[in-house]
C-alpha cells in the first residue's frame, strides 16, 4: 500500500482502500472519467483488473463474483452511457440480494448541474435500485465512503452500492490514513425464537422448510442439511436457490421457480407449517402471490430474514425472526432434532414426488434435451458451477440437474437476460479449478455473448451451451397462450454460433442429435479453452412440459 504520510491522488487512495477491504479482483470497461483510478491500478498488480467488452457484462461479472465469494463484487464504469449499461447488473444485485459496489466516473465538480458531457446525477438515478447511492466530492473522504460501502453492501440484506467519482476529485492529492477492514454485520436469532421454532415444529403434522435468499455459506448449508435430515424435514427452495441444500439429500424436494413440479405446489398448499429461511416470498416463489394466502396464511408461518423490513412486507408471519441465514442455520444445528412419526410418511412422499419429477418424458425427436440433461447430471463434478440465463430453456437446468455444495447455481432471480455468459466468465476466474457450464438461449447470448472475448483475453474457460430455437421462447410461449397463432416480434435470425465462437479463438461445435452431445462436450472440456456448444432445438419443444402446438390448441379450445 502507498504510504499514508505522503499526499496521494484520489485514484490512488481509492485503489488502496479497496486493498484494505480485501479486494483481489475488479471488473471494468475503461473510461476517461476515471483515468486516475486506472493509473493507480497499474501499481496494484495484486488486484486482477478484468477488462470487459460492455458495461452490462462487467456489472454481471461483478454480481456473479459477489454471489460466489460473499464479498462485494467490484465494478468500474464510465459516466453516462457506461453507467446506464451497468444499471442492469445493479438491478440484478438488488433483487438477488448480492453484495456489489459499482464505481462510476463523473463529470468534474465545477461542471455539475450544467448537463455537461454525459452528465447524470447517479444518486437520483440509482437510488431506487441500490441500497445506497452517493457521490464522493472530497478525496480526503474516500476511505470513509469506501468503508461504508463495504459495510452497507454486506450487512443485513446484502445488496449493491453505487459511488460516483468526479474526475477532478480523483486527481486531487491529499494525505489521509486508511480505515480498518470492514466487518459484516448480521442479526442472530434469540433463544426464545429458537425455542418457539422447536415447539411449532413439534406440534406440526405436515411441516415444510423453504430456503432461499443470499448469505448462505458452505458451512450454513451443511448446518441446514444436518438439522433437516436429523429431523426428517422436507426442504424446498425459492427461485434459483437450488444450491442451498444438497439435492441428493433425502430432505430435498425441489424448487419453487418457473414451471415447478405441480405436486410440490400441492405440498406447499397442504402443509400446516412453513419455516421460511432467507427467502423473501416474492412473486416467483409464491407463483404470483397465489400459492400462499395473503396477508394471513393458512399455514403457521415462521419467517426468518436478515432484513427487518422484509418481515411482514406481504405475508404476516406468526413468528418473525430477524437473522441472517448462516446464523440461523448454525443455531438450528445446535438444537436437538425435532423428530415426529406424524410427518415421516409426509416427508418421504414429498421426496418421491421430486425423484419422479427428475425423470424426463420420452421424446423421439433428433435432439432429446431431457436425455442430454440426464447425461450432464451424471457427468458434472459435485463442485461444478452452473450459470443460467432467463428463458424457457432454463427449465432443463432447473428441473433435471442436481446441485451440491460446494457446487453452485448462479441465475438472476431478477429474470435478466444476458446474465449467464458474463457470469460464467467471472465464475471461472473466481474458481479456475472448477467446471463452469453456462445455460443460455440464443436471445440471451446475443445480448452479452461478446464477453467471450473477455474469456479469451483472461484465459477463463467456461463451457457455454446455447439453446437455439430461433425465437424469444418465453414471450412466444405467452403469445401462444394468450394470442394463439398471432406471432409478433419474437422470431430471430441468428449467426452460426459454433463458427462465431471459433472466430474468437474459442472451441465451437453444433449439435443436432442426442448422440452427438456427449462427444462435443468432452471435446470442449479437452480443449481447455472457452467453449460454445450450439444446441439446435426443435422450436416446437418450448419447455420441459409442452409444445407450441399444444399451447395453441389449448388456447384455441378456450375461445
């Protein structure tokens, strides 16, 4: 670190402050509005500065890094268009409760409020989608602002922070000492709360545990698994949080995401106690707020969440507990198991429902995505990281793959397209020793697929599966449901994705038949490079459960 006894530029102070808080990687698209920071990174080889090709990709990479490490993902972008492009990653971090800090270059202080070149007030722009948005106008306060940013991003319900950096402030030279390293702050459950949880479980006949949200460490997941299995409790997850509990555990019964198991939905309705840990009980998890009665639930509701503001926001809990999931899981692991023969058959039947759901329906077409998924399920190592974009194709990863810690599932609960490719690039940088597989549709790949160049530049080597059906599939599905046969604005013209990958210097292959997938995948692994495998789908196969023709006929039958 630079000496604190000598004046330093604002850019140098900022980079030194990142070092204080343990930052070892940052993602960026270079811009003239923060040149002094870029210059300071030249003297900070201990921080891996990843040059990305578009700010949306950079922000998604930082968000994915935050998910994987539990530490704030760091992103730098320039003012105006750069900040606007990065806003999608901030929104994802907010809805997914991911620690992240976005630094935005800003116009000089003496040019403010004149609509200077690319000027935007980022405090107003980002305040609805960030936990805190501020501007540093005094270089001497950089350590203070950065320290606060790390604390805000990680404490309570984690989320994004945005700090604007006037370019002239970054050039100011001041002498200022650094702060100490940040400390994450999470609430813990009280003894009375835990006793009440045990009493409610003991009185239950059909208990169900729902887990989700962020802040789950590998140890917290192990603690939850120990308690759930010892108490024979069935456990499901909220949307895209399937990696919280080992899916091979006898307690695991599935996820409440898009296209969930109808039998799981029935189990939730039949339950008499819902122990919700970490999940916000948002729209996706509650199936449009219709799965669970609101605001008074039929079930006894125990809601555990890191944010007090989340407790009672939509559903009134019988027992609200403000606690981070790691602290609560650790407390559960210390409790005596709550066993009851009353729910043994209930829990076992919930598990059977899930195992049945894992088996794909027979398909006689050329490319059986169910069979491909089952092959991948058996092939992927336990510590694999799977990144998932938004779209109907995601059903194959969410329904047929299984997840085990330290393996991870990274997908935006915000439903943002264009997430999976940059997230996979970042994941392979954070964990180069692990296999990283990206699930992305043809639409999503064309939004951020240029980050394949970032992968080649950095040596990141994810395997990207592009599900190509020549359409925005989810929207087409809704069109057929609501306006059958009236196709508008959803058809796509695509490049040859395998050839495109090869033009970047990556591995590229196209698969049209089931039997060709395994050799293509193994060749991608053996290449040691970033890889794209294009899966040329039958457009009729719109989801894991139905076809476009079936949806159209069903909709026409209702008219």
